[in-house]
C-alpha cells in the first residue's frame, strides 16, 4: 500500500493501478532486424549454391542450355506466397522480391534477355519488365510486337513481352506463333491480379516452346474467321478473352482467343465450345492453331 495524495492518511491499493509499460529497447529490436537480414542473405547464398549444383547436374546429363523456365512451378510458388502472406508489408513488395529472386536465379542457370514491345508506352512496359524480371536480366526494346516475336525466335532462350490487348496498329502478331517450332505464349502477366498493381499492364510472355513445366489452365488459340460480326463477338465474350483484328477482307478477322479450360476460370470452356458459338452466330472458322497456354490469373483482395 502507498499514500493517497488527496488523503495522505488513506492507503492506496497499488494492485489496482495499471502496470507500467516495459521500456522499449530500440537497440535490441534493431539487433533482431540485423539477425533476420543476415539470415535472409545466408539463405540466398545457400539457394545459389543449390543452383550451382543444379547447373552441374544438367551439364553432366547433357541438358545444359535451353529454357530454364518452369511456368507451372512458378505459378504454384506465387499462389503459395500470396496465400501465406500476412502483416503490414504490402503484398506488392513480397511478390516483387520473389519475382526478382526467381527470374535472377533462372538467369544464372541459363542467361536470357527480355524483349519488349514499347509501341503502347515505354514507361509502363519497362515497369512491367523490371517488376517481374528485375534489373540483372537485360531489357531490349522494340517498336512493335512483330519485332519482339522475331527476336525471341532468333534467340536461344530469350523472353518476349507483348500487350495482351488490341494495341492500335499492332496487327495479328500472334500468327507468327503458329509454326510447330515457333515461339509460344507461356504466361500472362501480372499473374497476381489486383486493381492497384504497381506493374498492372496486361502482357503475354512468349518464349520458345516449353516442353517441361508448361501450365495449361488457359489455352491460347489463333483463329482465322470469316463472317466476324458484333453477334460473334458477343457470343465469345463469356467463353474467352479475345483480341480481334481485320484479316482477309471486310468480314474476316484474325482472333487471339484465351480459353480457360483448367478448372480455374468462372466459365470453363473448350475450343469446341468456342467454335460452336462462332458458327451459331453466323461466322465460319478457316483455321485454328494452338499458340500457347498460361496459368489462370490469381485475383488478390487486400481485405480478403
């Protein structure tokens, strides 16, 4: 008991008083941060040592070189990272850090460059490339998607970024992906989708065909259509995301149709469903060629 200042003779019950907050030891907290930083750096070094062993194994097996990309594994990793994230650090930062780690270690395994179509805006495309691939991977700009496709085709293992929307004057650049050995669409970025994404420009990522680790939740088809009209466009709207440009006459169109087929989309379809919808609307399909596939976009809500 202690004295009551209003009545010095009356005792005070100190047990009922709020406990004093412990003094914050800033030095101790900073030491914890330093410990965590050192641990993260050590883990990156350990990861690099494993990559060294991986490259050595590939060299011994004669599989060194070529594409080191594994789109399915990358999509799985990014879903796990976003799902387990918590705390005050923005998910943008976490995604960006892991993107740079994945892309840079891929570059260490098999050096590559990123070719990008700058015709729709250099700043947005450069932001997209740097967010997803970092600064170590070389960035090469082109004025037009056709130049990007051609550069990827000539390369040993480069990537290309082209707009995933109908850019003015772009033409049907995707027809250059139709050959059996031509580059193909392997990803659609950004993968983690949200309204305030810092690198939110929608782009397709193209590369030489991925024979191991491709993801096929969304198939991308190049379609040549006669009788393309507003009714046909409305018929495809619930089935696929479509880019359409004029092709072979006033009523013809070249389409790039992204069809969700892997059980992830709200309206899973198939090529047969798309073709049937076109025919029912009065259009006819002259040719249909698979030109790639990618993971379903992963929608993230910061409050969800």
